């Protein structure tokens, strides 16, 4: 049976009707949701064999950031991005290496950053979930992050991202300080942009590079098909890379099952590369999926990404935020960032966008990953 989804004109009417209430929300929300914990933060390094193909120095390292509920009495310090003394982003705050709050085994949320991003730029989201009682595991995707040089393989092998989440999860489960606090029977996945694609893949989305190629051939001006701001490569260079034998082998391997066992819910923020999935695999996703996106997103246009997922995944729910653009789901910008970085310029207050995403994510994960267990 097909799932009935409101028409585009109907969505537009709903968006107009909700605009006033969303605008009021951005004014009245003075602080984030009240949380039970402070956010702790720890860093690990895992070994990821596929990272050698993507990393500029051919390292197998996978950096992993973990946010978690920390014990009372620890002090959170600001998480910033940019030059010392003049940061460009303020991503939130956390207590570095603080002890866990208690011995409870907690649900895990795997978090994937966007194209050319980082775990830290999504800390506003990860630390909020930690304060709500979740352990958040967030890798920096090799060859496609803001810390290391972006490579052609890192930019193109988007199907290797779900494997990074699986390796990161295995690493934290083995860690003697973190593993005992995890309940691996309760796992959720979340992500922004290409990270939204990654989260959907953990629930069973299967990759079809030919499907994406055909879409881009027919829609070359779609935001996902154009060169990205973070790695604006010449189409001829991409074609040459795609023609190489190692690339062809990697593409041939992209069709394998990328699902992570135990993922019970997916939260996708402005998901991209949705045309890179086979429609049948999206229809087969059996877990609850929530999608949040701005109607001003031209980087991953909702009509060809978020709405496609919402119309195809059986248990999906879509929230459209009026006036919100793609990069509004990144960390908040400082005045220095607003002056220097184009993507820092937001029409809607970025804090209001973040608060909306946090509330929806916590609502989803509380409903699907409930029932904490005492540590043994």
C-alpha cells in the first residue's frame, strides 16, 4: 500500500499557516530545553581500513568524539571553531573527560556530520542529546571533514560513511571507560546533509550510483549535483577520477548492505544525496524516521531530497521550517564568522532552528529508545 503524502501545494499552505507560529517561537524561546545532565566529552581514535582510500595521508585513523551525561559538579567549557581568540563558530559547551553521571546503561545515537564538516560543528546537537541522557558517537569522516584536506575519494565515496559509524560504535563499545555505559540494544542514528544520507543508510538505504548519475544528468543544476562550496572540483576532474580502476572497484562495492544492526530510529537534518538510494530500499526501511529541513534550502533542495525520503520511507515524518536554509543546521557563528563566512548569514535565528531540531530529535529518541538499564 502506498503512503499518502500531502501535495506540494498543500505543504505550501501549511508552511504559510505555520510561519507566524514559528516566528513567534524564535522570539519566545530564550533558552534550550531544560536538561537533566551536563554534557561530558571524550575523544578516541579507531582503526578504519577504508580511511586509507579517503585520507590525504592514507592513514587508517578515524577520530571519534563521544558526548554523554556527565556527573554533577563538572564544568562545561565552550566548544569553539576557528583561530584562537577569534573563533568563527561557537558549537556549544562540554566538560572534557568528565566522569559519567552514573552507572546506567544508556541508549546510543550515532551522529554523522555533513560534507566537509566535523563532529565539533554538530556539537550543538550532540551535547544537547547528551544532556538529555544519550551517549552520542560522532566520527570525523576521513577525507571529507573540515580538519584534514578533502580528497577526491573522500568527496565521492559517500557510501563509505555508514561504515565509519559502525567502526566508531565498535570502538566505543570496546573502550573500558565508555563501553560499560552503553546499551547496544538501543541505537539511533542522526545526521546533517550528507550525514542525513548516512543515517538513512544505517537503517537499510541501499546505494545506487547509477541512479544518482541519471538524476544529475537530467537535473545538472540541482544543488546536490553542482560542485560543493567545500570542494569545488572541475567536472572534468571528477570524470577522470571516476574512470580510474580503483574508483570503479569502489563503485562496484557500493551496493552492499550498509545497515547497522540495532538501529531503531533515524533523525535526518536537511538530508542530501537521497537520489543516491534505490527507491525500493527506502520503501523497505522499517524504523521510524523524522526529517527536518528548511524551505529555503538550495544546497539539498527539499523537493529532491527530504520530500522524496518522506514520501518513500513508510514511517517517515517531515517538518519544514520556513525561511531556514541548509547551513542553518551548523553551529552558531560569532560576529567574526558572520563577517568572513557566507554560510554564516541566516535569515532565521540559528538558535531557533537548533532548538526545533533538538526538540524533535529528543521526542523521537525518547519514544523509540526508551527504558534505561542499570549497568552490570
